[in-house]
C-alpha cells in the first residue's frame, strides 16, 4: 500500500514542488494539499493520512499550532515538520508536540523522501547534533530563569524586563504605578541580589539568563 500523505505549505511554488516530488514515486499517494494550517488540520480530520508534511510558518495556524491541535484531539498522524529555519525553542516545542521528523527546506529532495519513509515506519528523523544542542540550550535557559525567579520577586523580575526595554526610572514608575524613589530602591535590591553593577550589566545578565 502506498504511503498516504497530506502536504501543507502556504507557498504555491513549494506546495506544487512537493506534490510533483511525491507523485513521481509510486510508493506515495498525495491525498490532499493545503495552503494553510487550518485546512491542513481539517484534512487530517477528514482523511486520516499516514504522514503529514507540514510547513512551520503558515497563516491561520502555524506548524506548531497544528501539532498542538493534533495532540489535543488525539489524532494519530505522524508528522514531518518542513521549515526554512528552526530556533532552539521551536525545535524543542516541535518534539514535545509530537513531530517525528524535522527537515530543513535547504535539504535535498532525497532527504525529505527518506525522512517520510522512516517516519511512516515509526522511526524519528532528527538531526541529533542540532536537536541535542537546541535541547541543551533551552534547558539551560529554563534552569537559569528558575534560578533568577528564586532570587527575585515577581515585581523585581517585571522591573528587570522593563529596564531591558530601555525604559528610564520615571517611565517604569508610571508603568507600575509606583514612585520613582521606589523604583530606585527596587533596582538597588536587584543589583545586590544578582551581583551586578548598574543597568548595562543588569540587561546583559537578563539576556544571558533568558529573562528577555
């Protein structure tokens, strides 16, 4: 039996290219092609494909939104995420939401074909080095954020984020409905707790720890 596919990509040229690629191999049967995430989700509900080849960035619902909806509805559909670029958080979210394959659009057609074959067999197709680094960086940031959250009060964390936006004390005071003097006291306490010297070091620290 051929592998029944649904393809989803909002770029007509890419979508037509995917259709032509898979249709040229008898082992694949393209049962639906969709130009956005909403239609992709509807097609999965209707046709129950073996594999969904899903673009990450689409209007309506993006690839991660579709993955989340599939998981929430308990729809059993093995999914390959196709993307031009993937940041650390997206990589981790994609795996958490059930993506079994991730392929960059810069990859060769043969890579995508082999990925779909393996995912159909129940195997994962992920660039293990890339994914390991992404997972490691995300977990490190999450750990650092928890560390800062234990050291600072929620109000102090909010203040750090406002400082990182480049806001001055008076603007922060107005934003939080407190006096400028109270802002200065909070900042002094934050500097003491985090061991930083001034606004610039605070912003750099916040960026390093993933607070902004």
